[in-house]
C-alpha cells in the first residue's frame, strides 16, 4: 500500500526553513536596544509584527516592551483635590430642597453622606475615585 506522500512522481516544493544554532539560552537586551526597537515599532515603517520579526522577537514581547515604555513615560500622578464650596440651606426655607435625579444613566457614581452629595462622572480615573472615597472615610 502506498501513501500519497510516498509517490515519487509528485513534485514537492521546498519551503523556507530557519535553523537556529547556538545554545538556545535567553537573549539579554540592553535598555538602549529595547528603546531603539520600540521607537522603530512606532515609526510606521511597518507593523509591530514586522519589526519584531526583523529583530528575531516574538510580537508579544515587543508589545510588552511598548506597554512598559508607555507606563514609564507617564508622570506619576499624586491625588489632588479641587476646592469645594458647601452651601448650607437658608434658615427661611421651610421645605426640604428636592434634588433632581439624573435620568441620563451616564454611568456616574453619586455618593450622599449626611446631606452632602458627591458626583463622580463616568470618565473619572480610578485613582481619583479612590482618593475621594478615602478622603470621605478619613473625615469620619
């Protein structure tokens, strides 16, 4: 019984084969080399995968280096507070003030503690929300 791969009359095309030589240990990239490769990946000369292939990297490794470079370049933000003005209700007002509830459903957060309302919009950063809640807890 012959198998299709045993057929000698079939013409087989040669494919490109890469042969890796050496001990196969991990490569160490200097910070300068990483910076050059990351900069090249942002240059638009090709896709990230193309740049990774040119340098013998896995694309996931290059994406990790790019993410680390972005995080490193961001300034460390300290929690900051905006000035707040609290207006007490007028003594002549006999009726309690009715608050309008937001019907937009914008996904914001609204905290009400002892008659004080704090609204945090949808686009607020997690650090800001944590700082506001921490400040409210610390005051109690």
